[in-house]
């Protein structure tokens, strides 16, 4: 028994409950369409992703600035978003809207 003090305790990592939660808003709604975000290095829901891509939410800019050397966090965030299927689809939609010239009159 006296020898037990010399044996290091084994740390057991906490178990993940499997619940998806957004890194930005902490939403755990199952219908929020959580997806891996390379900029946040965690799950982000569809709503927060759209707000970030539209420039309405700046929380990821600070995170993106620390991911790649340099001061231009907007550029770093764009680079990270190109690494994501959802981000690439969003940029493609924006480009398509620009090329189409918006809604056509009847």
C-alpha cells in the first residue's frame, strides 16, 4: 500500500456525449446543420457560418488571425473558408449572382 504514492495516477480523458455544439453560439440544436469549420477548428452551425461569411459576425476574424502568420485576418479567414465545402459553395453562389447580374425582370 505504501508503494501506491509513487505510482502516477492515470488521467482518463472526459467522455464526449456525442452532442454537436456550435463553437460560436454554443447551439446544440440537431437541425442547425453543424459542420466542421477549419477557421474555428470546431463545429459551427449554418447560421453562424452565414453570418461570418456575410461579415456580420467578427468572432472568427480574431481566431483566423492566429492560424496563419500575418496581420490580415480577413484574408486568413477567406483562405480557411476555401478549405471548407460550405464556404466554397457560398463563394460560388456569390460569384454566380455577380455574373448573373441579380434577378431578371419578368
